[in-house]
């Protein structure tokens, strides 16, 4: 559960009355106990499906697995149901099933990928639940669902002002309406302006790339950052994502290229950046196996 660890570094448990401990000792010990509690809870939940199959709860005088789980482990009926459902879901997926019953990672993370899990992708998903934080897993699952869904495209509306996603300032809107009323093709004006913007950005990127030199510094120069922002805006460059970009990712590994070529840079949100690095890590592992 490396991705779920607290930022605090647990220290050895001090001796004596906890009221005499320092703030750092008290906080560190609480963090340690909390992490251990989560780990053991995951392991306990992983055992419940097999206890259910063997009806071992009856030996504890419990009428059901739910009563047993609450009495012995203090877990809710909802958590027990989730464990039992995931056990059934993964009965033909041994890698995911083993991750579930071993309690290696939290039930929440395993449950997050259950809806997209198949025998063909389960090993990849196991790597993800062990490596990525829950928020990045949510993003990945959402992306998979979007890519697999059939999107109903609305017919294009020739009137640009009726497009829901287009927002124009009043002076721009007024000028375009006036031109349109005079019989001017405002769509052609906009297309020309957009094409000019793309050309200017491309030329600037070419200039920056030509002057890029190998460097040991991972700091991306201001000029390069500026053109990336002009091209992609302030949002994540993944088309299905609308979150603010937090990192500029080197799509061509910086450790290999040693340059900040803007052709190989993309602004990403925190979760897509984590996913991108997981893909890079997987690629490196495959190369090492060859």
C-alpha cells in the first residue's frame, strides 16, 4: 500500500505513558497504528469468502458471515458484501483473486477496477492497483469506459453562437454578428485565424526544438512552458479530461533524450501524470525482459 502511506514517517513506539510523549511521537505512533489497522482489515476481508464457503462462522456461534465479520472484525455488512461479490467476480481471474484474498491492497482499489476487469487485462490491473493511488485508478477506469462507449454526436450547428461550449466576449460577438449580417462568411474568418494560430505555434516549437541542447536539468525553460500553454491551455491535454494541468510530462523519456523538445511535452493533471509514468515503467520492464 505504498501509494496510501501517510506523508509522516512512523517512528519506533515510545515507552511510558502516552501523555508524556511529544507531539511528533504521538502523531507518528497514531499514523503507524492506523496503517497497521488498514492492512489487517484488508487481510481479514480477504479471508471472509473462504470462511463463508466453509461456514466456519457457525463454529463461532454466528448465524451468518455478516454477524461473524462484525463480531470478530468490526466490519460492516456493506464491506462484507463487497468482499463476497468481488470473490465471485474474480473467480476466473486468478491474479486479481489472489490480490483480493491476500489483502495486499485496499478493497476500495480492487473494487474500482472490477467493472473493467477481464481475464485478458487482469495482470495489468493488478499492477495498477498495487502502484497507483485510488484517484488515478478512478481516472483510468473512467477513460476506459469513455473509450469503449458509443458517443452520440450531435449534428453540427452552423450557427456558432448556438454551440453550448463556445463563449465569446461581447465585443467579439458583436463584430462577428455584424459581419455575418453583411454577408461575410464568418466561419471562414475563424478557420483562417485558427489555422494561423496552429502555424504560429508549430513554427515556435520548431525554433525551440532547433535550439534545444542536451541538459541534465529537468527544469523546463519559460519559453517552452509558454508555447505549451498556448497550444494546450491550462487543462490536461487528455481530450476526455477537464482537470487543470499540474505537470508537464515528457512523452519522450527525459532520461534518454536529455532535452525539453516541445514536440514531446504534454501538460497533464495529477492522475494522468501518474498513469503516464506507470506506462513508462511497464515499457522499461518489458525492455529489461528481452
